[in-house]
């Protein structure tokens, strides 16, 4: 169940397919012969211990790093696509975004509006709606550097949403959100808000790939999970198949157990306390 590599023609035509992919930093191999696929309409979570190659894999999938093997998005080889074409197909939220200039939140979000044909009122309306979706209504005029780390992260997410606003555009394939640790700087309320927003994007027909450290949020929101360790695929499959205590304990090198909550379909993953 954890060794499924065959990608259907339908999934390849509209989804993400990674086949035999390896990525190196200089002469150091980081990702090693990795294969899996992700479908639109679902959220794929990439999990694993720090240093397992998750972010490097993300950069290869989004066209930011060269790779060996094959990565296709909507049937098109990522490494062959022009940056402007990729920008219309997918948006990327990195782990951290540094901005040196004193831009306002509105100006940062507006960087995601790649359609320059919009008039000023249309741009302002879209920016305000994007900020509202991430819980920052009224922040348009705030200077980015004056915001907290969590607020900056949500501004960046609003920018990403503006870039691929319609999950299923009328004139092209479904779009994708690639999110690298999207809730790392957020309090628990905003963690759930952002994860619900990402899940909604998938439910409306888009694709979502998220690098995650929080296993409980992964169990609550992901449809599929890829577990990485030392640059390789330890497991891939439906969330409930992959989120098993023996497998997760092996992945993280630490004993974990899964508790079932009465009246809830969402399990809780906790460390096993030493006697």
C-alpha cells in the first residue's frame, strides 16, 4: 500500500506527477529517486523530520531548482516551462520572505496580481478580499516591516492567493498552491484558519501541496501524505493509510501513538511518554 508509483493518464493530465526525481545541492544528493503523484481537488501533505529533503523537493516541483527525472504539472514538464507560464499555473509560499523596502501590506499582496489589465479599483477590491480571507481586513495601509511574523506570513499567503485566485480558470488547467510550512509562525486559531483556506482551495478544484511539520494538522486536513526520510520516500498514500504510529515512529526516530477522540474523526498524534 505504501509503494504505489503508477500514475493514471487522467491524473497526469490535470495533476502533478513526480517520477524518479533526484535533486542535488552541488555534489551532495538531497532528494533520491522519488516518485509520487498529486491530484487536483485534494491536499497532499509532505511530512518527515527536518533535513529529509522536503523543501528541496518543493523547489524542484515549482521550477526553482534543477532536477533529474520527470516532474509534470498538467502533463507539462516543469523544467521546460517559462517562468511567466509557471506563474499562471502555480503560486508558491516559501518558508520565509524577506522584503527590504518599506512596502505596505496592500503593495505586497498586489505583487501577486500578475494581470496588469486590472484597473485601480479592481486591484484594490481583490487585494482587500485576499487580506480578508487570511484574517487581515483593514491592514491594507500597514507597513509590512511593522507587522508581526505571523501577520507577515498571512500577508504573503494573501499575495499567493491573488496570483492563482480562481482554482479552475475558464481558459486553462486547474491551478496549484505550493505551501512550505504555511502555519509555522501562526497561533492555533490562525493555523486552523489557513488550513481551512487551503482545504477550500482544493475542494473548489485546485491542487494543494503543503510541506508540514504539524502532524495533527496533517491528519486533520490532508487527503494524501508523502513521508520522507533522508531524501527518500518512506511512504505515500491516503492519509489514513500513512498516518500510522509504527510508520510515523520509524520516520521520526521517536515513539508516537495515535489517540482516537470520542465523537471526532480527527485523531491526535502524541509522543509516547517514557516510563
